[in-house]
C-alpha cells in the first residue's frame, strides 16, 4: 500500500483460484439437478484421486483417498435416486440423458473447471491443495443446500440434505488436516 497507485507496478495478489459456485443455467428440474450433482461429484472424485497420486504426505494421501471413495458413493446415491424418481431401472446414458455438459469439460463441486484446478495445484504444497479443497467443499455444502430447497420430491430433498451433511464432514476433515500443516 505504500506509495499508493503511483507505486503500483502491475503486481497482482495471488491466492487460491476463485472456487465460487458457478451458475449452471440448464439445471432446473429435479432430474437435471441430480445429473449436475453427479457430474460435480465425478469431477471432485477425479481431482482428489489425482491429488492423492501426486501427494507425498501419507496423512494427506489417506484423507484424499477416503474422499475419492466418498465421492464415488455420492455418485451411486445420486444414480439410485434418479432411478427411484424416474421409475426406470436403467439409463445407460445417465447423466448425459438429463443434462448436457460440453464433452471434455469437467467441473468440481465448487464450480471450478477440473482442468483449471489441476493446473493451479501443479507445484503447490499440500497446505495450498488443502486450502483449495476446503474452498471447494464449502461451495459444495452451499450447492446441496440450494438444491435441497429447490426440489419438491421428498426423496430428493433427503438425498441433497445427506450430501450437504457429508460435504460438511469433508470440510471438517480437510480443515483439521490443514490446521496441522
């Protein structure tokens, strides 16, 4: 701040990338929200799997692998919810049959592009990776609370409530490890 605008030399503050929840216009109906949540869970699963592969800190690797498993369970819950609500036992095109996401474009729960997150974490320390993960999980909690309020079906509200509670647990676990580091 010393010198004000006259001392500015184009320097830019750096921190974790914006992980604010992106606005997904196409998701309005319950099935579309379920499909969107599935895509976001898959993107987060891929992110955590890649971080677990890259990381050297055994405690962080253990937590990241547990998050990978959790995200996979979340996807299964969402798929089963869609089957229940649609009355169809099989939809091989799920989630793409319900909502179109540009092929090759993958998002994390926080609305960030998977490719951007992976690029940003390159060369970063475990603390920075955990900090980004905390930010993403905060936005996931918020997203699922919004989805819970938006849907009418009791089963869908329950699943989104369960997901938001599970994301809070992720947030607590990531925050705890972040404080240690």
